[in-house]
C-alpha cells in the first residue's frame, strides 16, 4: 500500500479528470480549429474550460492561455516582458533597469531570466530579492529597488516550504514602479483564493499536474494591457498567442479539476487541510526526537510540511519512509554523490545541517482523513524503527547484539566499528567528526564499552576526531593506559575484545605512521584495516610532507607477507562503494602494485612512478583532497542488473540463486508486508553490515548466483559490483529494485466516486 505525500512535486490524476481526458480522446477528439461538427464540439469544450478557469482564478478579463505547464508559462511571460524592454532600448531609451526574482523561486524563473536576458542581448543585471528567516520577501529591499525594476518575479507560494508570499505587501512595495510583475502561481492553485484581475499581477503561470490534472497542461494569465510576445508561432491557435493544436485531453482533464474546485465536493477547505497538517506534524514530532520544522505553519500552505531531524540525513529518512510506503521527497536537491543543501532553506538563513537534511511532506487537497490516519501511524512506526536501531536517542540501552563490523562512510571516507557481542566491547577505527554524536548514541543504546579509538594514520584530508569521540563517549570508555598518537594503548601488543584480537603492523609510505590493524578471531586472521595504503583502485598518495615514499614498496611486501593475497582489506577511503579489496584483486587492476609485489619494481622506481601519477591530483567528487590516484577508472563497470523476468527464470534453474535484501534493518522493519521477491526468503544483510557477509559469499561455489536487491537498485548494484570485483562473477542486482518489482494485484479501474484517498493497492 502506497501513501503518496509528495503533492508539491505532482499529484495523481483525479478519476473525473481521467474520464474527461478519455472522453476527449474517444468522443470529442475533434480539432477545435475545424469548422465541422467534430471541431465545434472540441471548441465548445475548450471555451467551457477556459470560462471555468476564468471564474476559478478570478480573471474575468485578460488573456488566459492553455500552455503545456508552468515552465512554458514562465518562459512566455519572461519573453514578453523582456521583449518589450528590448523594444524600448532599441527605440533609443537608455535602460537602467534590473530584473528581480525572489531568492526562493523555482529554478524555472531565474533560469528563464538568464536565458532570455542573454538571448535578447539585453544583459540587464539580475538580482535575487532576499527573504527573511520565514521565507518571506524583504519588502523594504524591494521598495528600494522598485523604481529601477524592469521585471519582478515572486512566487505565490513556495514549492519546498509552502511559505505563502505576501502578495499585497509586494504590490504595495511596487506602487509607482515601472516594473512588470510575474507571479508563479503553481502551488497556489486550489489552495489559495486568487483574484487575478483585481490584482496588479501582469503574468500568472499555472500547472495542471500540481492539482490532479495530467502533466503537459497548464495556464498562463496575462493582464489586459501587459506586453505579450508569443513563444510559439504557427497556425494561429489561442488567438495567435500560442500556436500548436491544443492538448484537448489535458484541457478536458483540467476542466474536470476546475469543476471540482468550483463545486467544492472533492477538495477540502483550508480549515480541514490545516487539521490534517496538524495531525501529521504532531505524528512527526512524536516520532522523531528533536525534529524541527523549517517554515512557520501560520505562513505556509496548509498542505506542506518541511522538516529536519537532527543527526539523521534526508537520504536515510527518505529510504525509511519509502520502505514504509510513504512517498515524501528530499527538501534539497540530491546530486549523485552528496545531498546539496536546499537553496531555498539556505536563502532563509537556515544552518547547513538543517538545509542539507530537510524533508518535504506535501499532501493533496483531496486527501481524506483515512489516508492521513494511516500516514500518521506509519510515521510513528518509522520513528520506532529508528529508535530500535539506535539511530535516534533511546532512553535506555538496547540489548540487540551488535554486528561484528559496521561501516560508516562520509564523503567517501570510511570509519569502522568492530564490536564483540559477548564482551560488549568495541573499537572505532578512523573516526570522523560528522559521526561523533551518532556513534556515541549507537554505543550507549547498545550498551557497548569503547575499548579504543584508533587511527590508521595521521590523515592528510581531515584532522582525526578521535579525541572528540573519546571525550563525548568518556562514560563508555574502558579505563585506558596512555595511548600513542594513533590511539594504540602504549606497551600493549594487542587489543582483546572477548574472542577477538586486534594487532598492528607498521606500513609506512602514505604517511610515516601508517599502520594496519589486523583482526583475528581465535587463531584466524579475519581481515585487516589498511587505511589509505591500499584502496579499491588506488594506492595512498605519498606526496604529503608526512609521507615516506621510499618506504612504501617494502610496506606493501610486508603486508602481503603477513596477510596474504586473499585477506579482505578494509580501506580508509572508498569513493566508489567497493567496500573491500584484496591484494590479489588489486594487483589485477593496479599495475604499480603488481609491479612491486611481483618484483618488477624496486622501491625507487615504484616511488618515481607513483609520484608521476600523483602530480596535480584533482579533488574528489566530494571536493575533498584525493587520498590516492585511482587507476581503475572508477567506472561503474560492467552491467550487473538483472530484470524481474530474468530473475524469475533463474529461480527455476540450478543452482538456485541466493536473494539478499541489502536494505538497512530499519527499512526492513517498517516494510514487513512489502511484496516478496520470488516468494523466496531472502537473506538480510544491510549495506552498512555487508562486510560481515563478504567472506562467506566469496567462499561459495563460483556458479551460485547471488541477487541483491534494495529499494531502487542503487545499493544492490554497489553490492553486486563489489562482490564481482572481489572475484564472485555471479553477483547481480535486481534492476529498479523493489520499486519496479511487479506488484501482485493489478490496479483497479479508476473509481469515479469521491476521490477520498490516494492509497493505492
Ligand atoms: N513553479 C513552481 C513553484 C513549481 O513547483 C513547479 C514545479 O515543480 C514549476 C514552476 C514548474 O512547473 P511545470 O512542471 O508545470 O513546468
């Protein structure tokens, strides 16, 4: 069951709108420009919808054009305003005007301003109107600039925060200004009362898909007398203001939505919506400790909540909510590698942690009480899952057994936690400052004592946060003798954690103090933490002042002698999510490493070749210092995806494939009743605990397929690639993840009853 709470991005299509679109395609399919009966029917439909739109938008006069959506409306408005400015300039008028837009506008607005300003050769200054901490425009700033403004663009309500602009205040600030005024009204439709003709607004674009009409249909209001230049010229449609045969299916669907707005049956009033929002806000605050709302409710659309949970990334919350069947969105744009802080929240002056981890929840004006109830109960379940997994403060310790290894990654840098379940002791290796609070909470909640905090070397790209972690976790810190600079207890040969032992091995090169920590269980070497000395696809750079380039080759040989070619090596950086490496796998990919270990390169030749590689190393994709020159191309590599049909076929063959769900435990917990993949019980191994299972999978027979899956197919593809790289060729990822796995029941025919909820089976 899916609960869609991302209405500011788009909405489902109202059943009445779907029916109207189907009818426009099947029965009233005529071209409204034709003069025969079929055309006349289509024309009548078009005229009727426009007349309804005029009533709903309070626009008895002015032009109301059908467009493909708001982006087109914005382009048309900006082109119109800037074309008239250009005509004035071409007529000899000296133009000392500026183009102003709200700092929190949708990107379509500033991008259109830049585009047309350059294309028309105007080159007028473009400035962002600052907003205050509530996201409201700085009216004093605007008043000062108003006399020299050529075009002012201010949205009616913000798509990320729901903050409603003070349009009357803006109109007052613009009194006497020569500026044309564009109001992006996309998020206002159906949620705010609009009286366009009574206002000073010159242009107001709308988009159908934000209010239960399909994508590809929109409206643009143009005030009588406002300059106009068509964006599309051609067959003279829309009174030659917007050429192209009209999207009649879209117009019919939009008409059905506008009818529903007028009759007031389907869309809830402001008071009901505000009650829905309050219930969701209460559920969120109760579920997530310390949650902050990023915009004041009193100034926002009653359908939008934007919030941040301290210490919990938006990526984690999105995965969690998605697993629970709640569709929300990140309040910030996510690049492939890193969540970028939201420019909207940044413009409001929110601190980076708050704007980078923001989540937006926006429900539809037609959503009913049943859906809100269910959403609230799932939100509470999400909060409980975070607490149960020690990701949110817990009042008392959990007795859940910790996994042997947990890996945390921040911008490609890795931190490891080694825990012994029986003695409840652990060691943290290469702590990162961003993780301090989370790790302390994690240890406290699981009742773990901290035996040591170790660094594999003095890092070149960041300062160690070991001291900070020890101070923050002092109550959990085992009584310790003095330690060396890397945190190793002075005078001790090993650190014992119940049945586990850590020993150390000096491997100078990347830095003079580079050290590997070897983890032994009973008398077996399980794996080694090697810092930056060997990373997947790279060797640590040795051009730092603290490096010892000539010692590097011999350290690699020592490492090989002690750990052998197949022991898992856990690196200090893992920019491409390869998780682990082995000397044998790296030798195949890294000629320099192979050269040293196979005796073809001596220490000096190795150092020289390495220095050449490291000359002018660019920053990483995270804009951090690269800790080594990658030589395996960091490509996404071979295709590891397998489609549903291929997997179903594979399940019938031998050997039977293993299915591995790599979602985190908190996702699995809230997704108890999600669609099973192939009716086969999967193994649950989360991405952060994947290292625990790697040795077991690598020991499987080479022909056993292992198919990983997750929510979207990203994390499972990483797991499959990592396993293949380490030598298991039959590692696969379910293409598109659970999101695309075929749901069991086929969707019911759209009901034309009151559109009570968007819960979909
Ligand atoms: N303006 C705002 C405030 C929006 O939220 C959006 C859509 O996200 C747009 C403009 C662009 O609308 P469309 O998708 O119809 O081009």
